[in-house]
């Protein structure tokens, strides 16, 4: 392998890594509404579509992980009772 081919391969690999990281960060970079709006949306979704949809909405709005979102939805549900 020539040095030029090795450099091209290294640049290609670096580009691929950057694309993967960009996709990951793009999914995490969400615009979270203010907490009260988010709580209202989760409460509405709980009543209409259930737990799974509520956790999904919370995750989409905040970028939270599954466990964090589940705990947050549980807190919101408890507060609304």
C-alpha cells in the first residue's frame, strides 16, 4: 500500500467516524420545551396513548435515556393524580 493510499484510507475512516458521531449527536440535540409544557404533553399522552408513548415523547423532547425518561414519566404521572 502506498503512502497516498494509506492517507486516503485514514481520511475515509475519519470521515466515517465523524458521520456516525454526527448522527448520534443529532439525535441527542433536541429542542426541549419548557418543563411545564413538557409535563402537560406527557400527561396528555399518558391519558391518550399510554406509558410507552409517553416515555417516547419525553425521550424525544429531552434526549434522556430510557430509564431517566421512565422515572420522569412516573413522577409526572404521580404529580398529576
